[in-house]
């Protein structure tokens, strides 16, 4: 069966697994490249959400007996999930390191890559945001505010901008009447995309670099207008935030400067993350792969079809088609 897994320091991804396997085998499979299976304390799935604590007893239970079925979204929680870290905006050029970075000697999680030789004692990582149809807004809010407090206000900013510029955001550009689009994007079930990224980039006065995991390259919004930028990763159906962690001080850099000496090498390392994640099943090509509504099982193609389906039916639970 096929399930979507996120949380606990893992990049959101879709995995294929035998329904006869037990919970222990499942946890070992989804975290085999990160080595965190022993740190996972519970799994959450279903609607309304159900939580199963990871114990010696539940580890021996089959997934189907627990209630996890194909098409399920499973969120892992544990000791590795959260730390409160201070945002550290990078103002000075990055300096080359002549010493071996300590991160090279330890095993990184699957959503991390060392910046050894580029930025001493730093790790570039994906920060997994909730998979609830607001992931793009969550990712930008996390990169700019360190939390998800501005996810809904960002929707309101987009709606206001669309209404105030009906010529720039015409019915033809939006794919529906201007005011109808503005009302639609306010709904938490509506997916954000290129239009919203461009608007929020200008509103925040930050370039937004979107790492396309399937293509292994960045799509850059307003890179020539603003010196500073944030990075988010997109796997075809889901956005996550990207950030740089200082292993020594515990600080996090989420807003970076395009004038930093080695910024191109940091971006190149980020593209290595894309290759790594694509090989682990994180990538989803909406032109090639199909999306299934987990409520009514209708097969859809691409974000627009999903958005229209959600609008007309109220269904907001989607996954990769089997």
C-alpha cells in the first residue's frame, strides 16, 4: 500500500509498503536514511486524527490492525521534532572554511545536507510544514517569522492585491473572475502557487527561490528586485521551508543575502538536496503523475484540477494516485 509520511525530521514523501508489515518495520523503512526510528514516540493518522503511541506492544501490530490503510497521511512525532531556535539573518559574506566541518563526521537526517567547505558548522535542511492545503503559506510564514502565524494574513494580502489590480490580475490570468479568485484564495482549502509567490515576494520585499525537487533547479521570484531571499522546496504537490542551522550556536538562518560570497555554492548544495530527496520518493511530477482525491477517489491531473475539485466538492484530502 502507499502512504504519505511527514514529521520527525523527515521530508514529506510517499512510500510503498506491505500492509502486512508491523509498525516497527514501517518506522524502520521510512526513517532508514535518518536513523531516528528509535526517537519516534507516536504516529498520527486519519480524520478525525487518531494517535498511536509507539510502544513495544504497538510495534508488533500490523499497520492494517492499527487502522492505517492505503492513501493515508501519517505524521510521525518524537524527540527530534521541535527545538526553539533564533532566526539569524545573514548580513555578511560567507567565509570559506579551511577546517573539516564537524557535520561531515556524523550521520545527517534525510532532509539535511552539510555545508562543509562553504559555511562552517552549518547544515542546510528542509523544515516540514503541515500538509493541510496551506503549505505554501506556512512555508513562507516560517521562513519570515519562524512560525505559521502569518499563513492566513498572507492569504488576505494576496486577495487584497488581486482586487486592487484587476488589470494585472485579469480573469484570463487568474483562470476565473478577479473577485471570485480573491474570495477563493482566502479559503484554507485553496492551494497557493506562482501568483501568490510573486505577490508575497513583493509584499515582503524578499526574493523567493523555489526549489523544484523533480527538476532539481530553482525558480526565482523577483531575484533582481531584492537583495535578500528565502528558499522553499516544492515536490509537485507540497511546499516545505528551507533553512540553515548553525550546529554550534543553535541559530537558524532563513533569510539570506544574494551578495554573500559563496551563495551560489549554497544554492548548488541545495540542488544536491533535491536529487537526494527525489531518489527517496519526495518528488511528484504533476505533468506525469496523477493525484487522487482520498475522499471520493476521483483521479485529477495537476494543481488546477485539484483546486477546482476542492472548490466544487469541499474535498481537501489528496494523495498520489496508485
